[in-house]
């Protein structure tokens, strides 16, 4: 998960979108400075392109594939799997969707 961002470190306009659990997978309503983004991205865990971001609070189990855009995510509420890549996240996404009951229903 990302390093914690406190409310007083965000603004309603800015350079880097900050996704909280309520805006995860939608449109960000808070932003952080580029300086903080670059500093935290360098010092602390940050998702890699293709990682599955998973909501761990609120709407638990919501899954978004990180496409590499500049964005920052709320700590402990939005997490991703750090694994040895013996299986690609692109193959894990459908499995998580089935487990969470969000898979597409195809009529027979």
C-alpha cells in the first residue's frame, strides 16, 4: 500500500489525483503536489503498471487494473498484491471478479 497522505496534504485542485476509497475507480476529488508524489513514489511502495488495485475497505473487493497513470492511492484502503510474477495479474483479475460475484453473466 502507499504511504499515508493526510487530509491537510490534499487540495481540491492540483497536479496528481489522490484516490480515496470513495473515488477509487472513478474521478478523483482530491489532489497532492507533484513534489510529494515524486518523493513518496521513490521512498515507499507504489504499484507497477498491470498490478491489480483492490479496495480493502468500504466497497471491499473492488478491483481496478493500474495502467501506469500518475495517481496516488489512499493507504490501507487500497492495496495491491506484491508477488513474484509466477502468474500475471491479468490472469488473476477474472478470478477475483468471480470470487466477489462481479463477473460478467453470459446467458447460455
